[in-house]
C-alpha cells in the first residue's frame, strides 16, 4: 500500500529490468482490467498497476472524485516504487490522467498509450443525464464496486467525477499540444454505458485536428471492439502500441 493524503493505494509491481509500464485505470475500474495486456507483454516489461482512491482494494478518500488528486497520485506511486521514466498506459479516464501527468512532467515519461480515452470533447450537455444515471444506480453501487465497475463512493461522488471529467476533456486540446513525449492512441468503435455510438464517434473525431497539430501524437490502431470491451478483446493492439513506444526508446538510446 502506498499512502496518499487520507487514503492508501493498493499497488502491484512485477519488478524486472525491462521498460516500466504504469497502467492507469478507467474511472471506476480496478487494476484487474489490464491483466490480458500484461500477460501479452510478459516478462520483457516491468508492470506497475494500482487501484485509484476509493476503487478496488485501495482505501476510501474524501478526494476520490477529484481528477487532480488522481494526477498527483501518479507521481506518488512512481516515487514509492523508485521509477524515474515510465511508459504510461491509460484506458478511458486513465488516458487524460496520463496526458496531464506527462505534460506537467516533461522529460519524465517515455511515452503515453491512450486506450479509447483522452479525447478533447465537451460533454457537459449530458450533466443531468449523468446525475440521473448515478441516482438510479445508487442501490447497486456496493455490488458494482465489488465487480470493479464502481468506486466505494456515493452516487453524488460518482456523478461529480463524471461531470468534472467533462471539464477536463473540454480543456484537453492545449495539453495535447504541449505534450513532448510520443503519444499513441488505440481507438475503439461503438457505444458505451451512458454514451451511444454516435456520441462516442463524435468524441473520437476530435482527435483528428490534434494529430494534424502535434507530430508526437499518432494513431496506433482503430479496433473493432467497443469502449467497454477493448482491454478484453483488443489487448494485443494495446500491447503493440506499448511495444512501439518501447522500441522507439531503444532506438533513441542505442
């Protein structure tokens, strides 16, 4: 456990001498979602996973809904594990967390893999829909938390986390323009819980102008699975993006 503020984060570290990959989870997911990617990459890499505040096996926190707290926690885990320059792989919510940390810490990240997340899209129009969704889900939250689909938070905290994410994503364009490490996107198709196919495709389309502006940011793959199933069905594409960045590091240091 790594202590942070009023919480402690459950961390796993495979060790090893290979490039270190830190995996950043979906908004209410646990580290278990990455197991297929980790198995595909195998012992050539050092793998660090952790559950965010109030998720999985980590402890509850008054800041469990705070995006800024989660960005700070990346540095806390890296410091606790003695890692200087990781590769960051973030799915969904984890993608903007990774991008913010990379942009704020130039030279300290080997690269970022964004897995169907990190799109500069404003979905604040959905605020009331988000609140209704979590109010209706309130009786199920204890079960969903056990299944790794919700945090150990109130329905209001879940909603507030989603609403804050809208503000973060709407302001993500300058962050993507500033990032200096290589960034690779693995993009899904189809809809998602709380977001239909058309809405998700509008979100993904915002990546196009970013690719044109910043040569560090590239598309690695567009895959057939949807947002929810991408780490389960297209884990090989995610692993390939990680390998691509690791190979670029080896060429630069060779």
